[in-house]
């Protein structure tokens, strides 16, 4: 059976629906470091690992995190010292994004955007050194050239990534959006024929008595039996994913060549490029619906991380149910809002109650505001009228005291400004 990620869930499809015809494929492990976790974010580091039986063929690659070898025989990141490498297995390139990295991305990737002499640069926060980067289009074009050389005489490449949190898996969507930005999708599709999340392969073929978690660090411990392996950069993570897949596949079938076996196993779980493009369009529509509901939840986004997380999840559930702000407004006018909200699927009953109350209260306040307008202009007019009334009262009091002249001025509206 095949595991296909769709709408954050692991839905099972038969092999005929994988979208990949039978053929000779080559598996390439890839990983990205991005500026955040939404569709508007960008890729700032591409890491790849390709296990090729023809290792004597040297493929020149510009390596953005080249450096000295560490104790595991891998390239240890030394930003700012980009060098040419002849290793045909590894590709690594940093990209200068247009956006700044989010707080969580800075902590996860140890990268930050800085400005020096009116130029934006990428800095490694651990070493303090500047990272040598390329523009997004240059990096993508160089990466595709490297993939073409890796592809060789095969029918195509299957790109494999690892995302144990499927609900937040944006590796493929961000890549396709970046390629579409420069009209490179068609050329890319001639090289890459499919995508696969290694989590689907490992969860099906792995030893369930040993694997307790599908996170990369946990798999290094349970599958590779080594907790000292580096997962700091995208390139290191790609090598770890490959080693885990080899171990899992070998345990399931020990009589077949590694390279052919991995490709055969992975192709059964792969999805085609057109199917992933359809998912991107669905995610973009989902995000548009979520943004439209911002007026409902914006005040709760300032109430701390926990409340913000709950509200973001609730807003996503509403969007997945096919609702947006316009539809909610129409339902409120037809008095069908509560009935429709009760149909929204949310596992936690507390969150469902919070969702119903939040949306209901928003439209209740909106309806009350229409019946009793309270715009600044109206308030200003009301205060002015109140001031005039007070001035008239003061004028009447002046008349009672015998100051008829002052009373007449008040009545005509020529009195000095009254302080409220």
C-alpha cells in the first residue's frame, strides 16, 4: 500500500494511483532550510545526497557549506568558505532569501539575515561568519544541472524528503512555488518524475517493535544505533535519511542490490509532479480562506503562544471544512451559522466549543455594531451635541442668576467652548 500525504493526513491509495509509470528511477534525498513554515516563505538552503553505483564519475558541484571533514567523514559547515568539491554524492547551496527568517527558523537553522553596506547577507549565528549565497534562480538552475548529471540514463529521479509532521510538510509546495516563479517547472519535470516522504516508507517497512518515533533524531537512535550522528545541516540530514532508508529496506529484503531495491520500494510510495501541483493549488486556496478569517481571530493572536496555536488550528479546521469569511457572513445572516459550525470536525471538544463561541461572538458584535453605529465620526458628533446641550443648560442657569446677556449668547451658540 502507498502512503500519500494530502491535507495533512496519511491517506492510503493503491499502486496504480501513485502517478508514476513503471521504469528505471534513481533516488535522491533532499532537504531544505526555509525562512518559515508557510507558503509565502522561501528556501534558504538546498541539501542533497544521491547514492550512485558509479562513484568513480566525478561531478563538479559548488558546495555552499564546504569545509574540513568531521569525525564522521563528512563536510563540516564553514560558512563563507565556499569551495569546489568533486564529491558526486552531495549537493549543498545556500540561497539569499528576500524575506527575513522567522524566529523559529533562526533558532532551527542557526541562520540570520543581516545588512552590511546596504546589502543583505546570510550569517551563521554559531560561528558568526557570513555564508556565501546565490540568488534563488541561480541556485535552482545549478541544482537542476546537478540532478541531470545524477539522472544519467535513468527514466527520472524520485526526490525523497523526511517530514514526520505531515500536517506542516511544505517541502514540495515551497519547491514548486519557487520553480513556478521562474517558469522552471516544465524543465524540472523532465528530470524529476516524483516525490516521496520517507516517513511513509519507514512506517510501513520498518520494524515497529523498535521504531517508537518517526523523528530523525529518534530514527538515528533506533535504526542506525548511533546518537552522535550530525543532523545540523540539510546535507547531514540527507545522509542520515539515506542510511535509515537503506537499513529499513535491507531488513525487509536482503537479497537485492541496494540501489535498485531502494528505488523500487520508494517508487511505490511516490507521487507525480502534476499531482503535487494540484496539492499546491489546494493549499493556496486553503491559505487564502484562512487569511480571510483573520478579523475573527486577530485579537486572540496577541494572547500568547498557546492561545495563538489553538486559534491557528481552529482557523485551519474551518478552512478545511470549506468555510471562509464571506461564507460565514452569509450563514450568520441566514441564522444558520451555529448549525454549520457544529458540523466542523475538531477532535478536542474544548477547541470546538471555543471555535463556536469565538465565531458566534464575532458576528454577534458585528450585528450589534450595525444597529448601534459607533464610528469615530458619529461619536464625535454625539460629543459635540452633548457639549451644545451642556452649554445651553449653563446659559439657562445664567439667566436664572440674572445674567441675561450670557444666557442669550449661550442660546445662540456663541458661548465660549465648554470643557467636557
